[in-house]
C-alpha cells in the first residue's frame, strides 16, 4: 500500500546551521501534507502544513517545500537551535480522507 | 498539547484486564482519533470518529474498543484480547477531514 517514507533516520547538525529533513510519498493523489515535531515522551506538535496546490510555505524559521513531480517533501529549519532537537514526522492524507499516514520519523540532534 | 488532555499519563495493566484511556478536547472539533506508537516507529491509527455516536476502525483496531457519546470525549478501551498492549497511546482531534490533527500529551501503557 501507499506509505510515507523518510530518507534519513537521523540527522545531526551544529547549532546555528540550517537543517533539511526529507520525506518521500508514493501516492500522487496525496494532497495535504503536515510536519510534526515530537519531543521525547510527548505528543506530536504541529509545525507546518502544505496543500498540493502550493510548492512552498513558510513559517517562523521553518519552510516546507513540495515537489509533486518527484513526490518529495522537505522541511527546512533555519538557524537550528538545541530546542529543535526532536523526532520530526511527515504525514499525508488524500482527498476527503480522515486518515493521516505517518512516516517513521527523523531524529534531529542539534550539537551546541 | 493545545486543548486536548489525556489521562492518566502512565497506566499499568494486569493480564486479562481491560483498561480505559481518557481523551478530552475543548477545541470544538468534530473528528477525534486514537493512535498507537511503538518505540522508533511512526503512528498507527486504531480508531477514529467523525462525529458523535459514530466511529470507524483504523488500521489496527483488533483488541481495542471506543465510544463517542459526547463531542468532547473519545475514550479508548484496551481489552484483554490485545496481546501486546505496551505502547504510547496518542489521542488527536481535527475540525474536519483532511485538516490538521492536534495531539494530546499521550498515555504510556505498561503491562505488569
């Protein structure tokens, strides 16, 4: 079945650097994508979302890019801080679906 | 965690025992969800409810039951039929289908 996958399970960056977390999806019908941040022992926290009629969306220090041609999604975090250390999940849904499909997550570690 | 609360934070289950996890939201959302998260894994959908008095099985509903008698409440019962219940359980809600899901802080269920 369709799935959402992540290219790298772990990512280690230096404080102040920019981070890029990637996500691939397999279903071209997917039309809504969400990035979540999950700190250890806590529930996922919404970061940013994007719909398939957009290529790019910016938030505070975060940018999501969507490339529908290659079915690829990325999350860019500018000036990464130690508080950004967490597992990041992408999730997708399609059409009028209630269900979100989650990837397994990327562990981001920010070194001071 | 927004306006979603889950209790208890930790729950211990004995063999053959049913246990109920609480989820309450004050976001006035119609849809509510239950997910299971195992270590190093993404989230898997157990049940979801689109509206009061209605709910649907997710991908791993066996051994679980739910009810939706009130808009703000969506309790999950882990029955004795669930042979591997140890996991982190997350409740979420959304305004509608294909909308952002907001998560509670989670309940960690352990088996004695």
